[in-house]
C-alpha cells in the first residue's frame, strides 16, 4: 500500500514529519529518497523538533551519521549519498536496534543493508514549492503509521 500526498510548502513537509513522529517507536527506521533539495532534511528537521531536539539539524553529508541523544528518543540521522553503497565497517545496521529512530537520506543507495521493516518516503519535486510525497510502509507497524497520518 503506497500512500501519496502533496506538500505545497516546507510547513506541509514539517507537519507530515511531526504527524509521523507522533506515531514513533523504538528502533523505527525511516528511509528518505529524492533529488537534491526535495525536502529530505526539512522532513528530518520537523521530526527532530517534534522529538524535542533543540540542536540545529543539518544534512550529515560529510560526517555520514549524526546522533541526537536528547529527544524523547535518540535520533540517528544518516546521509549515505557519498558512500556509493559501500557501508561495510561503518556499523550502520547497529543503529537499527539501538532503541532510537533512524532517518536515512539517500537510503535507496544502500537498500540491501536496510531492515526489512521500515518506512520508505520518496520526495518528487513538481514545482518550486510543491512536492509529491509517497509513503511506502514495509511491515505492519509502518502500515499502521501510514493509516494514522494520511
């Protein structure tokens, strides 16, 4: 079941992230995909704000993984764009069971390393401020989240 939404502004994208955050659970994995500038980091900022994280959220392009331990649950924010699918030795899979929420930008580049149960979110730019957002749940918990927020 793929749910399709339209975001007309950054505020809409942040609201979606906050709605998904309200359904959070330990070891949640959210995989974000889409072109540069499509809203992946905006989504993560909205999610982090809803978790109560006060730090400024930026894309971890050069550090690959940023940890934010001070929210309701820890947030592990990854940007795997520069890895070219090579994640061996980074311990990325360990984050999926550390009790926090893992959000991965450019997740489609490491698809074979992702957990079977997760929420895939695909952003597509259609206009300057307009995005088509597709939610694709993998697993019952994620299907329930999509049902609750759409």
